[in-house]
């Protein structure tokens, strides 16, 4: 530890006084994740003097997701990214499992089209992808300041005028600050833009990276070459808690994890890693991962409240993007793409405001207009009732899988009952568990919430 | 929170030490996590919720000393403890200083 409180060998270049040797920035981006880097890349590309402040040793070193990225939205920020970016496998198959204690119902969609470049989606590691993305922003002229925590915003006369970092003399000023700080919204709260993410709208994801030779992955998951699969599993997977399990194939590793609603998990006094271990022990999962060795364990929160838990996104001199802005579509497991798009829209807004010479909340609210017109707000509006719906219908994750499994088991068991008798028996079984009126109401609710 | 049992503290069912051994950390010299009022842990919180909700088992209840210990060195910085992982909002979480804390190689 040096006298200045920096790590020995720190490469940070805010040595000494932050003001000295640094250009005056027009824009400061807090957080070097997908949303912040998309914003920085776009602004730097337009010739703006931009700094990205990242608390990790490199962009991505604090980041975690499932996960896969979707090509089309990513390419709207970084054209042709797939030719160079560190990608694992292109996802040609999406599997959906509904699990009970002793059975699995599977749905699967696979198409050759998802294997044609540019492919629809790729599995990635956030830590490697974001590092690459930061390099792209840097190549456009953005200034990367790593190993630096922004501890507070500088606010003067009702506007954000800069950031206070943890470094000695670490104040940095700019015309506008983009808050891309992620799900833990310390600064957004300090700016008075919202109360922070609430536990009933947060999911906790825990994940492991398991190593397995490439050939074994291809054999076990029925893949060839760089093809990949994304599996989502609901039901007993999460011990009946609202949430899902997931498996993504990477080149020579498997990403496996569970995501559960935080409040339900806390109320049930269940441990997240216990749910992960439980998922790994289910027979259909055990067979896929047997003989693997774990390489990394990680945890991250996901803001799934959408419009219910979104802070105000514009202040005088500041905009909020990505996870900090609650931009996650939980139903379609989309977050990084919304983060990238929101970062780009914030940047486009800032570029416009720079032309006007006006960074007031009113001028910056152009960002909200862009969001409203985009698929982001339209999707978030469409699915805004899902989280409250799931909270009202806990039976979806345990009772319904059980009933479906019982019905299918009866139907597929060949014994001495006639098919008519079997159908009657199944109807009776279903009705004994779920009264007709409730079934009808649930189906109607599901349709109304999702359709 | 009415349905929560007020019986003796049940320890977590699984030890994550092995999992944390896979993760690269660069721990700072002092903790970025703090119990705001230890009396709440002692007298109000019978379940010791943080010892279950934290994915890194940073928080452990020491029955003999009647307090929660904090192994901040193994914190994954997810934010669970500040966002409902402690239903009594009795944990203050900050991020570690720049360059310190968890370092994901995959993420």
C-alpha cells in the first residue's frame, strides 16, 4: 500500500492530483459495463472528450451474467463486432425445461438460420467481452480510468457537475455525467433520482463456470463445431421459488446457474448456492455436467422491476442507463442488449445537447423520448405486470409442473386402462389439484400478462 | 414477516469456502461492509437472514459472542445485503476502493 492509498503497481494514471495532466472532459461515464461503454464509444466516435471511470482493474472484472449476447442490438453500437470480439459459441438452439422432482418436460427450438453469420446470439464471458468493448471505446478516443471508484457526485446549484472519486484530489468535472453504475444504484440514489432497487423486484443470480473438453460438450449437448445451446429451466429447479435455472454452453466450459427472486428467497430462508447445488444434482443436469471441474463462482443481482422500479432517468447534467435504469426484460432474459441500446441513446442525446449547448434535465429528456419510441420501453410496458403476476401466482412454479407431469405420465404409461378411461382419470387428477374456475382464471391471467 | 419462525438459528446447509477458493480476490485492508446496529442481530433477527442470503457467506453468526462476523475479503459485491438480504436494513454496504475486491476472470 502506498501513501496515496493506491495499490502497489497500480497502472492508474490519475497519479497525484486528478486535475493535472488530464484533459477537461465533456462527458464522464461512471461504470465500464455494456451500457457505459456503449455510451462512451458513441460519444467518442462523435469526437467528444469522454472519460469512463471503472472501479475494477479492467472493464468487466466486476461483471457477471448468464449469459448470451444478442447480435443485432450489439451491432447497432459496434458494427461487425462478431468478427473480432471474444465470443464463445453461437446459440443455435434454445431449450426450455419444466421440472418436477422426478420428471422433465422439454420444449426446444433449433434452426440452421441461427448458425448463419451474423448469428442471432452468442454465449460470452462478461469479463472478457467488456474488456474488449472497452478497447473499442478507447480506440475511438475514450479515456479509460480503471481501478477508480466514484464515491459521490458533485452537485452544484441543482445540477450534477462532476464526480468525486476515491483518489487523492480525485474530483473530475464535466458537462454531463452518465450513470452506468449497475444494479447497486449508489449514485443514482445520491442524485435523488430514486430510492434504489427493491428486493421484491430483484433477482439474485449465482453461477458456476465448469470446464469440460470441447468434444464432450458437443457430444452431450448434441452440437457440432461452434454451435451452442441455451437452456432455461423452471419449476423444481428453484425449489418452487419464482425463478429459473440456466445452462449455457461455451467453447470448452459450461455456464450453469440459478436466478431467484430475492425477497422470496429471503422469506424462505433459503441459500442461493444451495439452490445451485440442488439444480446441479437433478438427474437431467447431473448427466450433462458429470466429470466437469469448477473454474469460477459468481453472484450478481438483476433488476427485474422494469417500470415498477425505475428511477427518474434525467437530471440536470446527468442521465441513467443500463441496469441502474432497470432496463431488463426478465421474460426474455434480455438485459445486456437493452443496456447497450440505452447507452447509445443516452450518447445520442448528449451529442444533440452538445450542439444545443444545453445539458439541463429538460434538454436531456430527449433520452426519455428516444427510449419511449424504442423497443426498450415498449417491451418493458408490455411485460410490466409479469413481476406482480408471478408474486400473486406462486403455484406456477410448483403445482403446475407437478400436475402437467402427472397428466403426461398417466397418458404415456401403457397399462390395461382404455384411452377414454385414461383421459377421464387425467381430467379428474387435474381438477382435484386445480379447480376449473381457477385454471381458467390463471390461463386468462397468463394470456393477459404475456400476450 | 409473520410467517418466519422465531426458533434457534439454523446454520446454512452448505459451505461455500470451496466455491470462493475458485474466485480471485484482491482484498482491501479494511471492511467495506458494516453491521449498523449489532443489537438488531442479537435481539430482533432470530433467523440471522444475512447468513443465508449472502451468496458468499460473508456473514456468520457466532453464538458464543452473540454477533455477526464479516469476512469482507470474500465478498462478491452483488449487493444482496443492502437490498433485502437483511430484511431489517441493518447492513451498510459500500463498494471496496477502486482496484480492490472481486476480480472475475469469466464473469
